[in-house]
C-alpha cells in the first residue's frame, strides 16, 4: 500500500490538524478526511484558473520584426477564438527562430506547439517526427500554388537561365523551398548545375537575396514573389528572369498537441466567417491540406541533389 505524501501547501501541516480533529472527536480517520477536504478546496480553484498556453513557432524568412508584426494580430484573434471554443483562456506566445533548422527542430521536439513553415521545412520535419499534423494550408486565390522567382539586375542583358553559366547566383537558406530546392531544380532543367556557376552562396533571408542582386553582388538569385514585389516598391533595381510554381505554406501542429485543440484551430482557420482577420496573415484564407499536396516539393528536393 502506498503511503500518503503530504502536499507542499504553505501554512497547512498535518500535525497542526491533529488537535482540531481530536477536539471535534474526528479520530485518526477524521484527520485524513479533513485534510483531503482542505486539499480539494485549495486545488480546485487553482485548476479553474489554469490557462492553456501555446507557443507558435516560425523562422525568419524575412526580417524578424516584419514576421512578428505580420502574425501577432492573427495569433491574438486565434487565442480568443480558441478560448471560446475550448471554454478556457488560451494564451499564445510566439518565437521566431533565426535559422530554418532551428525552427524545424523546435516543432519536431515539441518545443513549440504549432508553426507556420515553408513546404520543404514540412518535408524535413516529417522525417524527424511523422506525428506532425497539417492544420491547414494557406490559400492563394483559392489555389494551393504560388510563384517563386529568379531575378537579375534591372539593367542585366541576361534573357535566359542558360545565360547564367560562368556567373554567380544567390540562394536563400540551405533548407528553403524557393531559395534552394525549387531554384536548383529549375536551374538543372535549364542545363545549369553548381559546376557551371562561377560562384554561389546561401544568404538566408529572401530580402537579402534580392538586395544582393540589386547591389550587383550576384548576377542572379531566387526569392519568393511577394518579397520581390516589396523590394521593387522600395526601389531595389531587379527584374524577373524566370518564375516557377511552389506549394502554399502549411500551418502545422506538433505531435503532442491535444486533438481537441488541433480540431478547434482547424475549424477556426477554415471558417468563412473569420475571413477578414484571417486574411491579415493569409491574404486568401486557408484550405484543407494533406501530405500529398507536397509531393511536388519532395520531387524537387530529390532533383536538387544533382545540383
């Protein structure tokens, strides 16, 4: 039979209850009953006040300050709606990893509860933890595809990808969908591999790639179309040389996130009544997603090994 361990509750000790129990003729059994009643009275209010605290994770594909500004309003909205759906207060914290691999490791290990990743990062994290779930996919005008671009300087005479032989190229992160895998796959289709380039490097963020090409540090580079448009608006002198399809980003749940939380989150993100606030983070809302949606990315990652 297991012994009874006194809970560590300040101000209450079993020996202090003995005189009270004997005074009212409780006896030894009464002492135990009285003590358990006190424990229940103290612990129940504590449980009622407990919040559900979730951590949202992503990585800095653009400037971290831009990332936080983009997602914080939606996360506040999501926490409020989750609280209504679950009947408990929900607090969502946010962490932005400096590098893709750090963000992938955080979701795979359960350090963060849910995350927004690029497609290639989804493929990587599934290899580390097959229990990861897709909550929803971002929509682009009702579709699951959008564009990545390869850019050159605005004044460049280059007109085709094959013209890049013997020149330089800026990639994004080594685990980036557009910034590495799809760009390398596209270059290979044009007959360009790493040996054909004079030099290439991985610069990390998409905006850094575009700025480096605009500054003449690299002949060409790969970045997402939305970042390209922002750089053009800022006056960075670049233009599109080629474009290619990419799959929209998945929002993912860790393997340890309770199923009722995952289902509530999915329902909120897919609900048409929430479109206005949802569009602040995903311009066209969200769609139901599945693992097979990312087969295009798996093929590109496989092809890029020949680069």
